[in-house]
C-alpha cells in the first residue's frame, strides 16, 4: 500500500478517442489555466476530505474554496466520486520517487518510513482515512484507490526485483507482495488501533518483511 509521500495534493485517461466521444469527467490532462484550475480544485477537495471526510465533500463548497465557478467543477468532475478519483490520480503522480540504496533492507525501511510519515501527517493521514472509508461503499472510489496503490507498488517493486538479481532473495519472489507487506501493518495500526504509528512500528514492519522475504514467504507455491 505504499502510495504515499505525495509532495501535496495526472489523470487516468485522455481526451475522447478517434470516434470523438466525450472523456469521462475528471480524466482529461489539462494545461495552462485549466491546469491551474485543476490544481486549485484538487487542493480544496483534499482539504475538505481531511477536515470532513468523504460524506462532507460538496462540489459547490469545493468550487467556493478553490475560487472557481461551480459550473466548471460540475462540468469537469460531475460527481464527488469523480473528483476523488482525479485527486487520487494526481496524488499518485505527485508522490515521491522510491529510494534506491542498493540494499533491500534499507530500501524497504525507507518505504516504511515514507508510509509512516504520510499516515501521521496532519493533512494526509485524515485524507487517506477518508478515502479508504469511502472506498468501502463507493465502487468508483474503490477503483480509483486500487489504481493509486497499483501505481505506487509498481514504483517500488524494482527494489525487490533488484534484490532477487543480487541474490538477496529467492528466485520467484513476488515483488509486489513484498512491497504491500511493508505497509500493511502500518495501515492496520492506523485504522484499527489508537497506538502510535511511530518509527519503531516502521522498523518492525520493514524488518519482518525482509525476514519473511528471505525465508521464501513471497515465492508463490505451485
């Protein structure tokens, strides 16, 4: 789940195809003034999600905060789910690049620290909680969240693949599963307990994942 470390809140598609069909709201890559409007709207949406949660997100209020016309917001994004989907796409694009230390243990520790810092950030932490909660009841938000994490897992998977090539891990290790295993206990701690999400938790998550990977736990069985 390491889709974190956004510099702050891209899009999943482009303009209509050769047949001239309209693009799905919130999926056209903007430029110039359109890019500035999109950035302002997504920032306002992120702020509202962090403050009030998914059910408190209102397109008219987002437009007011972003200082853009309501018609612009409704025409471009259409629904709250469409706006959240675009926000997640943008966050994935703006996320910090993976660390490459040449050591699996150090790379995964860097990933765990990045996840921890994101989830404990005063804005990003509540924002992620809100989106995760919304995804349990809204199919479009769930799809956007899945895409978001797929992007971030794919960005970090090479550190595992390189470890396999160096002989640090068994051949056949599932790189994506290793990356997910690092952040899984951190998200579990965030969402199910009131225990602090501290540096020690990040170190345990990374250390346990490295030990399991070296033991072959992430090599698929026939």
